[in-house]
């Protein structure tokens, strides 16, 4: 645990009993569902994160730290610009979701009625990139055979503003992914929400000094 995180934890714990409740948002109705959707893969008992967000008792002492991290968009650590491609395992918060969390915390972070708690979430466990080995793209590559693109995985953390697009033989441009703020410790597969059919002659263009492996199937 970092010194900053420890300090925020201690301050939050001390202030908890004195926080006035000024919001109708509650953990059991709105907030835990966001944590299930965006945070459960890491912030759960036995997960890689240092604390769980799956119960009110484990999440509430971290309220101040949670607010700071989500407002700075350091958490959840997605690493791609929303709206530039759509992904099954998108962890990033929408602007509305971000404000819900911040408003709940600023309003005293109330628990709510436990009767509204949802079931524990099913964690996203996609097939690995090794099930669909594909070529590595660095700068540009023209496809000599058609393929179905299921996702991408950066070989190393790409510089901010690195984009991967596909230029189809008819000139149509398909955005695939725009990396931003992806840290080396959070490298992952980015699984397309809908697999993309790319015909032979498609030119894949990657901006920036980066390399990205395609997760593919032959067409």
C-alpha cells in the first residue's frame, strides 16, 4: 500500500462516522452495480488489487481514494479512448457513471438497504489470444488473405494517442482502437464487441512507435 493510499484510508476511516448524508444514491442500489461491472476482476477477495469493492464494509473506507482515482481516470485502468471501437471487456467508466460514483461519495457514501444487493457478478473470462494467433502490426501492413479480427493485444505499452485503423480496399476507414494511458502493468487483450471481417487488400495502419498483435481467425 502506498503512503498516499494509506493516508487517504486513515482519513476516510476517521471521517466516516461524521459524514452527513446528502444524496439518495446508495451502495446497494447504484454503486455496487458499477463496481461489479468495472472493478470485480481485480477488486475482489483474492484478486490482484489491494482491497475489495464487492461489499460496503470493504469499499467504504476507501471512498476518498476511489473518488480521486476515478476522477483522474486512473481507475478503472482501461487504457483506451471510449467511442473509438467497441469492446466486450471495456472497463472504462462513462461520464455518467463517473459522476454517479463521485456524487455518491460527496453525498456521504450511504450504504442503503441490503435487500437491493445484486448477485455476485460473473467475471469476464475470454479466450486467450493464443487461441487465435495473428500477425504483429508495426506501422502498416497490407493483408494478403481475408481474416476475422477478434481483438488486439499491444506487445508493449504504446505511447499515448497510438491508433490502429483499417483501410478497406474500397477506401472505407474502420477505427479499431485508440490507446491512451495504458500502463505496462495493465497490458491486456482488447476484445472487439463484434468481430470485424477484413478482406484481402485491407491496409492496417498503426500510428506511433508501437507494435500490436492481432487476435484473428481465418475467414
